[in-house]
C-alpha cells in the first residue's frame, strides 16, 4: 500500500475498508428487502439442510475470522522488527487490507445464505460479522499496538502525523 504520510495511510485504509463493507451491506439490504417484501421461494428447502448450512457457514466464518486474526498478528510481529516507520506502515497496511478482504468474504456469505435458505438467522449472522468488522477496524491505537510502537513512532501514528509539525 503506497501512501505519502501517516494521515494519508489512515485515509486510504479507511476508504478501502468502507468500500469493501459497502458491497455486502448493499447485497444484504437488497436480499433482505426482497425476502421480506416479495414472496419468493428460497433456493434451498428442507429444515435439515438449512440447519446444516447455518451451522456450516457459522463454523466456516468463525474459522476464517480466527485464522486471519492470528495470521495477521503473527506477521505483524515480524513487521514490527523492521526499521523505519514508513516501511512498517507499508507492510502492516498490506496485512490489514488482506484482513479486510477476508472479512469482506465472510460478510458476503451471510446475504448469500439469506437468499439461499430464506432463513432470517442470517440477518443475525450478518449483524455479528458487521460488528466484528468494525471492532477490528484499524485505528491509530490498534496499529500502534499491533506494531509495538514506542516513543516518537507511537506519537506520530497516534496523532496521524501531526505530532511534530
């Protein structure tokens, strides 16, 4: 991820994060409105199959999100050993973008589950994945903690580049 300043880093990261989450949000609103206002047949019928799909998608989502979280933190420890704030932010920015893409994939599964089964439990699953997405949002404090920054580097990230102007 290329950027010109710490402020630009967070600006680009936030914009990308919002853009990635808009697609599943629009899909969810569309499919929810379609299932709520229009009587349509779900693609898959049968209580047993729907239950298996719900449990399966829930487990898949949990495994993906946990694995991505652990991998991101593990790779960030390696990035934290590098010298230079710009290099650290560039490397961790790429990691955080990959993490957001995986969260996007998981969030997109939920509207697809809703339209495939017609079961409203996927609304709750979507709400949980959306909450997870925003709990994991890369704020300056979280990036500083992820990179184990100290001193001037930490101050620079926390102030988004305004500390030493």
